[in-house]
C-alpha cells in the first residue's frame, strides 16, 4: 500500500487520505506519517462499520479491517482496507491485498447477507494464489472482475488457479 501512496503524496496535491486501521508498521509507514504531517494532509483512519459519504448517492462501506478480529498471519496484507462502493444500484468491492485468512472472516461475518455481493470486484492481492477463494467469489457474485497487475511481473500474477475460479464463477452466473 505505502509504496504507491508515497509517490502520490510527494508528486500531487492531496487534501485527504483514508487508510485502514493499522495493527503493525509497514516498511514505509514512518515516511507516510512524515509526509502527511509536513504537507498538512488530513488522514482518516477507518475500520469495519465506518461509512464514508462522498456525495449524494455515493458512499463507501468499510468492511475490513476490524479491531475485534484482526488477523496476525501476514497482518499487513490480511488487515488491508476492504470497502464496498455504493452508487445508486451499482456496487463495487475493493479488496486490497487480503488473503484467504481475511476472506474466511469476511465470509463468516457476511455469509447470511448480500453484503459482499457486488457488480464489480477488484480482485484481491493482484490475483495472487493466496486470495480469491471459491467461496468468497461465490458470495461476491460479481459480473465483472478487475485485476491490477503489471505485464510479466516477477510474482506471476495473476495466478492461473484464481483465473480458473473466476472463469468457473462466470459459468455459474450465465
């Protein structure tokens, strides 16, 4: 999270930053704190249950992280910010870099609701093999899945199994 935002904060005029509650310091967190103080940027720290109003009919529901259920295994990724954008009848789920451990908690928390269901899914962790379990994808039940990756990246993202799970979901939704 911090690598990209450091560049944005240094190069662009930023008024506000919204970040998920932090449970451990990431490598660049101290630099992030210095820059926002130096540039007098307002920082809002949010967690599950927060609603972020943007304008009429447009808001984000913060679904994760949750202080009462934080994940210790690979905490930087698994406690990443997960938000659902709502605009009239359109929804999009942003999943950050969460992995299977966080997905399991979200499944447990929201399985008896339509809360994870979204028109569009920003696939977690660049399509890494550690994310996007079949059960999670079924609950999201998206029509479109977006994966942010660089071509020929060193991590091999997106993972072939994740792509297959998305393809399987597509077949179920037809």
